[in-house]
């Protein structure tokens, strides 16, 4: 097993002992999970209303791909690092509260978009608001939990992230189903809005409650190591750290980017392909695809927990990378088989198998990232990872939209083929990164202050 190098505490003293792994720590994790799920709802509901938005705003598939992908990701890239820089220095609660309120307001504003430009601007607002959520969470978990509890907390949060996509689709489908029953309760000026516009308003409303729930979360700033000021673990310069460890972080970040490209293309366009080519309704896809994705993601996390000992015995300190590339490779066949489906049922089945395998490997990635990160750089390393993940993930939907507009082939074969090719590249890079990863983790463990 990789050395546990990411266990610096929030503020040295009695508060650390009482907070770590306490009720407040688990409460903090629960609130972060809720914030992630509602963030997913605000982001994912547009997947279920692609067709009416295209019709009402006269958009192309390429424009839809840009709204769901590259445009918002570019601004999330710009905002992500400065926000992570703040997260390494200030009370994370207030930064998180501000971001939740910002993306909720942007979701509500999207209800009144009149053209492609306005819809893009408001979607960018959602992406910018959500940019800090994952870096804050993965930098905070090592401050609250130690050793095996850190791994468990990472797996729980990761499980919430991956099942959150499916939960978001199910809740989004439920929001669409309740639009007409809610319409008479709205102010007169809002009753004439299209159903997709009312749905955006509905999913934005819980943001205020989620923001209020963040207030009791334990406050914390970046740790201050007591010794080894020149060591790798005490590094304060992100650029110096990345230059020193480029043989490790380069292939791992590139592999994560290809994974994001493929996963973004698959998760954002597959529901649309089922609706467009297999004759399913948006509400049915929201519920059935969402349920399939949620169950598969949960099974993937459960399998990851069950197989953790096996991977440690098989690959030692490289077990995380080994699990990633083996399980991604196993998922390639069911992904490619999606191009042959003729009914929604088979699409859901193959989706379930592929997502279970992908999540079973990727569930270990948060611990991998923490193991690679000096404590003073956790949020920023996490931000760089998420920036690259978001940028590559945004390119996936846009590439699919471009190919769909220009090719004679159906949408489903394009989604399956492009996703499988990107996943294969990710598996290869994770395989090549095994030895450099072990070397970096050992260097961090050696330079860590005593007791950490």
C-alpha cells in the first residue's frame, strides 16, 4: 500500500484531535457530498432538455457540445487555480458558500437565456462556481481523517461523486415531470415559460439551503509543517514541484485527461443518443439511465473496496495505478458494443457494465492524488488536476457534437468509438506511470515531518 503521506492537520492543537474523524468531520463530508450532488443536478439537467433547447433557441449539435463542454471548461480553468490558491490560505467554508450561491444564481439565470450566447454565459457561471468544490474537498479530507479512515472517506466521497451523476439525472427527470404541476404556483410572469426554463429554476432553489449547511463545517487553512522546510513535503511552489516530479504527474495528468474526455463524451451524449435514435422519452431516459448509472457507480465503489486488498498484494505501492489501467481496459468491449444496440434496454445494460468497471478502477484516484501532493499544495495540485480533467472532459462532448454534425453515421456509434479510443489511451498512460508514481510517493514519505 502507498505510504500515508497526506495527513497534516488543520490547525495544530486540541481542535485537530477533536475534529478529526469526529461527528463534525463526518458532518463536513456529508455536506460536501450534498453540495456535489446539487452541483451535478444544476449541470446535468441540460442533458435531458437538449432537444427542446435546440428547437427553441435554434442551436446545432456543435453549439450544444460547446455549451456542455469546451466553453464553460475554459473559464473553469481560468477560475480554478486562483480559487484553489485561496483555498490553501483562507477559511474554506466562506469560499465554498460563495461558490454555491454563485452557481445556483447562474442556474436560475439560465432559465431566461434567449440565445446561444446568453445560455453559454450562464453555463460558464455554473462551471466557475463549481470549479473550487473538488479541490476544497480533496484537500480537506486529509485534514479531517487519518490512515484507513482517510481512504474510506475518499471512497465515500468518490462514490457520491460518481453516483451523483445518476442521482442528478433522476432528480432532473423528476423535476421535468413536476414542471406542469408547479406551473400554476408560479408568479404570473413565470407561468408562460417553457418547461425546460421552469426546470432550471426548480433545481436552482436548493442552493441557498446547501450554502447554509456549510456554516458548521470545521474551518481550516493549509497546514504549517514544523520541520524540513526545504523538503518535498514542505514545498510551497507548485511550479517547482511539477518540474521536479514531471515524470510522474505528466503521464498521470494526461491519462486522467483522456479518461475525462472519454467519460464526458459518453455520459453527456449517450442519453441524447438513446432519446434520438432509440425512441425513448426524455423523462424515461432521465429515470432509467440515471438509475442504471447510479447502481453501476455504487457497484463500482463496492467492488473497489472489496478488491483493495487484492490490488495491494498484486502490485504493492503501485496498486492504484494497476487497478486503474486494468479496469479501464476491461471496460473497452462493452463500450464498443454500444454501437450495436437496437433498444434502450441493451444500452442501459452495457452502460451499467462499463460504468461499473470504470468506477471500480477510478475509485482509488482521490487517494492517488493526495499521495502525490505535498500538504501545502493540496488544493492547488487538486485544482491543476481538475482543470485538466475539466478541459479534456469538455472537449469530449464538443468533438462528438462536431462529428455528429458532419458525419453520416449515427450518434451512438460515434459516441462508442471515440470514447473507447480515449479510454484505451488513458489505460496505456496509467500503465507507464506505475514506477514513477512509486518513486514520488516514497520521496514524499521520506521527507514528511515525524508523526505524519
